[in-house]
């Protein structure tokens, strides 16, 4: 008996979900790590400090590792789109083909300049080397931008374009179709979350290494580079989330209702924090209720009317309990990071230096994993919240799945492959981190290393 149900749809969805959950970690790091790498290199160029050079080299090697694994997992995903969801690709391929093509162009641009950055140090001028690093960072962000356009179309399709495709109507302009009404809010939220998760991870790793070896100034310099990025994104992201919530309330009210498990359409709707909702009665046992909070979150007014789940057919509801659990996890993790960031900012302004005591290092280390927790939970909200549609309002996920009946074998095969890739990545990155921790401290009397040219 299939572990994921009798229908092949269960295995197809699980395979796609595992692939995305695995790939998004490397995609996010591939967007943000080049920025931190360039910042370290820029510090070295300006100061001549060889520890910044060492840090930049370590980050460049980490970028190379994550780029390679991200390329593999991304290629698997591209095959899965065609093999698992053939009707979706046949019907809407014209709408999503252009952003995918542009993503491929950005990917190849990133690969070219990453090669120059990794192997051109000391062989090209300082300006060319730094430019190649900036190009890697910009190309990585562009890749995420174009892929997010595809997801935005699936969540909030451009009406005329989607209708024409779904009904077999006349061909439509893909340059219009790829600009979903949701793209501004979704793109900003995705990019900020990538920088946030990666910067906090770098802060956390450096904090742990400092707790083990307080005399390593290299790790303090790593925190000095990553912590401002982590704090800035942690403070900005709730503002981005607020804009996203208001857009959902207007454009995708069912997804917002599912994220809040809001059953009845009503004015002055309460916001419930925690608790387990009862979808039959609309009650939230064990939750903390904020009167009018959901109305204010959705429309900026405590008197506004919020659409509830009951306004929609039951067969169109997403898995409400799972969506709400993911949403609460995302908001809780994001709020915690924002509060820590504000505390760091207040300390820095008052003391005129970044916090570096052992208590602060423990706080930073414990906060660090929340970035990727928030990232994964946010994508679960996005994907679960769209169900049962693969393109909201036009094609259901069950209608798009391949009729191929033997999906258990590829599901377990790819799961094993991803596990092996994950172990390999952790091993390689651990070696890089351990190497940085064991590397000898630079000789203060040695001449600074410079680029050739």
C-alpha cells in the first residue's frame, strides 16, 4: 500500500515538495552569500587586512559548493515540472517559459563570473575581480527574481492570459502574462528572506566558533559583516510581510483566511495567536485573541470586513490547519528575529560597537536557525495555501499530474539522492568552516596581499 495514499497524486506532490524544500536552501544561500563575499573582499581592499581576504576566500568556496548543488537540484526540479505535471506545462508553458528562459540566462551569467571570481584572484585587476563578485551577486538575485515571477503567476495569474491558456484560446503575450499582480510583494518578500536567512546563518556559525575560541578575530570580523545585513533584513521583512498580507486580503482572500483559519466573514475580525482552531465552530482554544487585529492586518482598519472560509466552496479550501501552522511558525520566527535585531541596534547605538559578549553570542547563535525556519515555513504557506490549484482558479493540481502510475520508485530514489547531497554539502561546508577556524592568524608584520594588475 502506498504510504502517501492510493492515488499517484500524493507521491507526485511529495516528490515536488521535497525537491523544493531542499533546493530553496541552496537557492537562498546562492542569492545572499555572494553579497557577503563581496563585502568581505571590499573590506580587504580598503583596509589591507588579510583576515578579510581569508574570509572572502572561504565565502567564495562556500558559494561555489552551494552553486554546484543548487544547479543539480534546480535541474532536477526543471525535469520534474515536465515529467510530473505535463498538462500544466502544456497549457501554461507559454506564460512561464519567458521567465524561466531569463532565469537560465541569469544562471549562466552567474556561472561565468563565479569562475572569474574564484580563479581570477591575483590574475586580474582589483576592479575586475570585485566587479565579477558583484556580477555573481546580481545574477543570483536575478535568478530568484525570475523564478519568483513564475510562482507569482501560479498564485495570482494574470486573468486574460490564464483564461486564454486554460480554455485553449488565442495565444497571448508572455511578456504580459509573467507580470502577475502579486509579483512586487512576492519578489521583495523572497529576496529579503534569502538575505535574512543566509546572513543570520553566517552570524550564528561565527558566534558558535567565537564561543569555542574567543581569541579568533576572524570570526568577529565575519559577524561585523553579516550582522548588519541580518538585522536590516530582519527589521524590513515584517514590513514586507504586512504589504503581502494586505495584498492577499484583496487579491487572494481564501489564502489569507486559511493562513488565519478565519471561518466567518465579519467586521472587526480578531487576530488569534497560537491555539488550535476548530474549523466547525470557528473557535480558537488556547489562543491569545487581539480584538480587531485581523481586520487591521488585512486592511489597515479595525472596522474592516475580512472574508472567511465559509464564503468559498469547501472543495476549494486549502489544508487549513497545515497552512495556519506554517504561517504561525513563519510569523513567530520572523518576529523573534526582528526583536533581536532591534535589541542589537539599540545596543550598538548606545555602546557604539556591535555586541560581542558571551551572552550576546549565545543569543545570536540561538537566533540564527530561525532565518531558514522562516524561509521554509513561508514557502509552505505559499504552496499549501494555493491548493487545490496548481494555477489558482484555472487548473487543479489533480488535473495537471501525469498519468504515469509508478511514482513511488522515483519518489524514494530522489529522496535518497537529496539526502546524500545534503550529507555531502554539510561535510564540505564543515571542512571549510573548520579550516577557517584552524587557519593561523595573519602576521601583522607581513605585507598585505594585493591583486595583480
